[in-house]
């Protein structure tokens, strides 16, 4: 019997595991893939996470993270807005970050099972029984769902958003290119936007979000990049003059930003599984880390003070909403401004004339230091 079983070993799962295990709890974490591995992500993390990471003895600079303090935004026609990033952030690949967190979790005595996925979760008599794809089973007092944006398990739980297809596709490359390492760029194109920022080892992350329809109309990703993405002169310059380091891009689809719930069938959801913010706000990783800090902290208080399960679930839901619901809503609505070529050009042009407004909007997409 484990104290907590965690489904998924991304940022939310690994941080929950590290905090709970350091506090003496018996933790098992199940991850479908085998570390280290690449994931689709812009790999820019807001500095709001640094004090909490430091409290866990985690310093991303030691793993090669680059410091980022300047933002460029371009419209599809090439109109460019350039401004300092007040909070700022750092760039590090998920390959390196997640792998180092995995090693840290192992050091903290977390039992980690990789290369197999959770298939079934049953809650009965105040205990969870969890079955994996290799047919092994585990029991635990609590289960944390940290399995990312969408998984087969959501169907089993009959979560409302799973019945709707999501129109978004994400594509990621690592490249070598000529770009200041302290800048992050967000270049827009018709029905999508593409980020560029440094990660460790003289490499840059080039990652974009677009619609399935955009890919379908073009016939393939390569053709869409040629005929639509590269219409933005900055993206044309990047695609023409960079060395692409992957044989083929990392691609994901079915990215849903629909509202979710923080608790389902007594499973406590963390990170994207509780709610996903649009990458336009560049902050899903900070939210995943923050939601793990919140959940693991509450689990420890609940255990110490012998809270009934209902009290833990209600408190977590209420605090999750208080911290993140507004940010997720802003992200969803800000995203509507982008994609439309004329509207994006007008917005970028307008924000260029009003730097304080531009800085205020960017500050709204970052959270507070935690
Ligand atoms: C195109 C794009 C660009 C982005 N850019 C940025 C950015 O620049 N900055 C930023 O802060 N955020 C960005 N994000 C968001 C960020 O990637 C996510 O918010 C973050 O990864 C969430 O972490 P997580 O731990 O919740 O989920 P994940 O990192 O997705 O981890 C979930 C894990 O669960 C595992 N899993 C799934 N199902 C099962 C199962 N049944 N059993 C066991 N394991 C399972 C998966 O293999 C995965 O490893 C971006 C997202 C997209 C789509």
C-alpha cells in the first residue's frame, strides 16, 4: 500500500513526487515513456518558479538553462514589437529538465515505474486499486492524476471535454541559429504562432501551435511551413538559415484548452490534467510546478491534521480555482486575438504605440513568484 500513486512523470508528477517523498511519504510514480525523452513544448519557464525550485535544491542554471529577459512579437506581415520582459524566465529542454527531476525523484526514494501506463483506476472502501498496461496492480490511499493534457483515462472518467475533438496541433524542433540567447520571440502566422528561444548547449527551441485544419488544407506539415508559416519574414529567415537538429519534428495533436475539474472520482488532478493554459501565455510549466506545490502541500497538511477526504478535495478545488482559473480564462481569450492576420497586425501595431499596455498584458500572462 503506497501513500500516494502518481499517474504521469512530467513536471507536475515529478514535483509532487519529490515534495511528498522528502516529507517521508511512500510514493510510486508511473510514467508511460522512458526517460530521457523529448516533448512538444516551447521550453521557456517563467522565473516565478525559481524560489520554490531553490527550496527543493533545484537550480536549472546548473543544468545549462539560459536566462531570458527580452520579448519580440511579430505579426504575420512582419510588424515587430520588442520589449523587456519584466519577470523574465529561463530556457531549458524538457529532455534535460524532466530527466534531472526524474533522477532527483529517485534520489528522494520515489519508486518510479517507466515504460508502462496506467489503464484503470478504481476507488472503493477509501482505497485506490490501479492497474497498469503490463497487468500489474497497485493500491494507494491517494491518487494524483498528472498525465498531461489528455489521456485514455479521461474517457474512463467520462470527463466532459474528452467527447469534443480539439482543433490544435503542436510542432517542435531544436535548431542552431543566429539569435540573441536572452531573447524570446513569438512570431505569428495565419492561424498559428511560433516561439523561438534558447535552451541549453547552444541550441534553440522552435515550437509552434496551429490548427489541424491549417495542416489539412496544406496537405502536410512541410508544405504548411513553406506556404503559410514562412510568409512571416522572420520565420522565413529562421527556416532558411538554421540547422535543424531533429530528423523529424516532434508533433502532438488534440491539445485542449477547455475547462477541466481539479478532482474527478477522488483523483486529485495536477498540472495540465487539472487545466491547461494556452502556450501563447508561455506559462503551462510554471502552472504545473505551482499546482504540484499546492497539491503536495495540502496533502501533507490533510494527513497531519487528519482531514476527511471531502475536506481535502473541496479545499484543493477552491485553491486551484483561486490561483489559476482567471489565468487560464485570460489565456483562452487572448488566444482568440491571434491567428487572424489583420487582427494580429493591428494588435501588434497598437501595442507598439503603447508600451505600458503591452507590458501590462505580458505581466498578466505570468503569475506571481511562489
Ligand atoms: C505547443 C506547446 C508549446 C508550449 N510551450 C510552453 C512554454 O514555452 N512554456 C511553458 O511554461 N509551457 C509551455 N507549454 C505547456 C507545457 O508544455 C505544459 O503545460 C506542461 O508540460 C504541463 O506539465 P504536466 O506535468 O502537467 O504534463 P506533461 O508534461 O504532459 O506530463 C504528463 C506525463 O504523463 C504521462 N502519461 C500520460 N498518460 C499516462 C498514463 N496513462 N500512465 C502513465 N503516464 C502517462 C506522459 O507520458 C507525460 O510524460 C506548451 C504546450 C504546447 C502544446
